[in-house]
């Protein structure tokens, strides 16, 4: 049975949109090790349609020489939650017809290891509300952006969480790993 692990880069005020702002803080090698630990356990990737359509052109042309994460993103089976069918041309990909918590539960029963989720704000909020997230990995950057889409937007229901682990990096980023409360 698979578990679902969400990974997000967010600002101190919760913005996760267009994370190019993270470049200002550099990338601590220990962060890379922690991200590699998350992805190395993953046997599948679950994405919302918008994130899939953003990731596909960004990752599909990268090689391991360009980025050590490229083989993971390009070769790992991807499941795309979409109410309208995207053009599915990036590596092994399967479209799930809209968000259905029962279909996600079946996917966790059919697969082993970890199902990795990144970006995909609408999907992540739904997964959290339905109690389907086993690990919520928030990499919180020391900056307040003041505007932009927030991961946990206004109207998100109350979701109790339990802090499982904390890592602090030299670039000021803090990794918070939460599980269900």
C-alpha cells in the first residue's frame, strides 16, 4: 500500500505560486539530500492538470547531467487529476478523470511505496481535506511575499496536523514534515 507525500516550497506567508522567488535564497545541499530522500521512496507522481502542464515542458527536456532530479520526474509513472484532458506526452502518464477521493484511495491500494505530489494546490487542498496526505513536507522560505496564490487558501477547512520532523538549513529555510493530526 502506498502513502502520499506532498512537497511544497512556500514563503513565510504561505505563497507557493511560481517559486522562482526561492532562487534568491540559494539551494542548501542538505535540502537536496532531504528532497532526494522524499523522491527516492516514490514509485509514482500525482499532479493536478495545471502543474502537469507546467512541469512537462520544464522537465521533459532535462537530463541527469542538467539536473539530478530529471530521471525521477521523467521516468516515474505520473497520474494526472484533470477535469479536462491535458495533452499527455511526458513519460509514462495516466489521466484520472477529475478529483475522486475513492479513486485516489484505490491508487494507494494498488501501488507500493510513496506517491509524490508537488505544486498542484487545488489537488493538495482536496487531499488534505479528505485525509489522504500522509506526509506534508513544507519547505518554508524566510520571506514574506505579500501576494500570490497561497497553498492553504482562504476557506480551507480546519485540518489537524502533527509535526513529525523539523530540519533547518543554512540558507534560512525550514523543512516541516507534518502528518495527520
